[in-house]
C-alpha cells in the first residue's frame, strides 16, 4: 500500500478529500498505458508504411487520436512527472549547485504542493494503482502519492532496468480482479521495453521487418552513453548492424508491444470490463535514429524526440455524446494535458496549479468555447533549454550551462578557441524551422528572417522564466510569505501555474 498520506501535508489531503465531488459508483475504469520511446511517425494509422501497430490502430478507429501530441520532456522521468501531475516537469527538478551531474534521486522530487492526478481520483472514491517498468520511477521521486498500490517491476538492475511488459500486465490484471465491478478505478501501466531494444535481443521480433534499402550505414559506437552522433554503448548490438537494421528491430519490437496490448485488452473483454473502460495510450517520448544527433536514444528537443501518439478510446459511461469513432484531431496537445483531460472525463474539477489544458472538447465534440492549445512546450532534456512547438513552427534552444560531461559538450557543440582560454565549447545552439514541412532540418538551421521568429524567442524566454520562478516557489513555500513577492505570485496565479491554496497570501 502507498504511504501517500505521510507524504502530502494533512491539510492538503483534507481539502482534496472534501473539495471534490465523489465518483459515481458505476464501476467505470480508466486505464492509462504509457510507452517509452514511442514515435508518432512509426504508428501505422498516423501514416507509417509498416503495419507496426494493428492494436493501436483499432483503438484509434474506436476512439480519438491526436496527430500532433508532444512530450513535455525528451527524458523518461520528467515525462512521467508531466503526465501524472499535469504540471511542467521543470518544477520537480531540485535546485542546488551542480545539479546536472548529481544522481537522479538527488536531482528530482515532485514538491508536495504540486497536484497529482492519482490524489484527485483517490480522494473522489477511485481505486488506484500504478505498475511501472523502470527503477527511475521509484517512489523516491514523489510519484507514488495517490496510488493505493504502486508496483515497480523487479527486473534486471542497472542502466535501463526493465522486466518486460507481460509480467507487468499480469500484475495489473490480478489487481483488477480484486476491484469490485461497481467500483470506479484508475490504473497507470508503463511499458519500457521498447526503449531497451539494444539490450533485449529477440530472434522473432528482431527480424519481423526487413531492413530498408538505402539505410545501410553502420553507425559508430560511443565509449559512453552521453555522446552525440554514435550509438550508446548500452544499446550497441555489434559492429555489423546498419541503421536500417536497427530501425527494423525497433519496428519489430513495437509490433511486439502492440501484440501485448492486444492480449491485455482481450483479457479485459473476456472479463466483461472492456466496454466500460476508457483506454488511453500515450507515448512518453520518442527515440532518434540520427535525425538530430542521437542514435537509439532521446534527450534533445527535436521533433523525433518529442512527437508522440495519444489515443483515447472512451468507455461507455463517460462517452457523453455517442461514439466519435476514427477521429484524428489535428490541434496541438501536450503530455501535461493528460491529467486535466482525464479528470474532466471523470466529471471532476481540475485543481488549481495544473498547467495542462483539458482536451475534453476534442474528445467529446462539445464546444465549451475554450481556445485550443496555441503552443506545446518541452524542457528537462540532456541540456538546459527548451522547445516551443506551434501549429507549424518550432523553436529549439539549448545551452551547455551546468552540463559537466565534456565529451557530450564537445560532441554536440564542437570546439571553439577563446583568446587566453584555450579550446572551449560554444555556449548555445538555436534552431527555428517549419516542422510540418521538414521535421528534421540540418542541425544549424535557423529561419531568423521569418516574422514569427522574434515572437517565438520572446515567448520562450518568458515561459521559461515563469516556470523557473514557479519551481522556486513550489520548492520553497516560505518565499510566498515575502511581501515583495506579491506581484510575481499574482501573475503566476492568474496564469494557473500556482494555486491560491498554496499558502499565499497569508490568512
């Protein structure tokens, strides 16, 4: 059982329990399936030319698919923080000197004042459970509050520890059998094996698809994982595999993950629960095949790192306007939109302090007059910086500030000579391009003559400064008591970045 009652302040729990309406006892369920390393452009119903995802395609045909959904971070832990809190993940990155080189358990912790999707559902009468497939999602990072059961699979230890999807789905199905048919429930199911294709050889799925002609380049291998333009040592399969073979292996393992989801949904159907289960599948982040400097990895702010599929198949009792089968939504969506969208589907209020936009209008077809998302944001990658993705244009900004791995800096920024200082790396890199026309332009491409360029730069700066200030206030609530913070706090509260119930103004 979770120890979430000891993690959040007692007053916050009391407000959560008393301020929300109770869930209807209809036995409806929400199943969220998150998949690390899942690229949108490798999903068949979104235009890919291989039959990689027949199960996901059927789900999309029964529901709604977001064609332009983006991760809030290109890295595993902050992306999951965004989905489970509805907040930009930067607020959970701890503030102290030299934070980049510190181990993850010292760099990351979701502040107590950040809202949690699971807490909102549990306090409204839902049974809750999470089944996660990687040690980096352990309770120490603050994702456990709100989950009555929080299971971290006990697979191999070390880098990329993972134990496979099947044992995880079995644990979920066993848990669901203990949930009464008239009880509402929420389960968070995490698949990581797709990201671990380098360390999980499989003679069947490795050769499920043939190598594409023209991709016969054999990529170099890095001496460590944090380097550009080479395959990380932990994902290397040998000296003779071409880029086309690696892509085929990835697609084959995606087909395997899809088959496991088919088995899982089949079990729900046999048990009679499928019809009343809202199934949500969302990619955590993408994975590169060299398009922006990484091979079989992610961490930059490029479209291959961030463009993910998001599919929602509504259960019978939350589908308020009848089926919208096969709809592909073109408007922008972000991972931080998952929590507010799910809460509104459940008929619950979205708490103050969630940064995401509810996508309920797109799912139900009900026009409530809310404007669509104008931009999607991402941060917390391998480097300091962020990306802004609009309907057509994308601004990527990275800086080497606080990144201490010299090999990573040299491989990405290159070496420049500074007078009297010897060889040092450049300080920053910027890209601005039309991602709809060319999602993978050259690494130095900047269309700075476009009239939107200045606007995007200004928007990126203001957004990042606000998120950084929000992080400071959430991690140090005593700052909220200082009278000189009044103007800053009011601005952040008006934007919805901070709840008025976080302790300011003093009562």
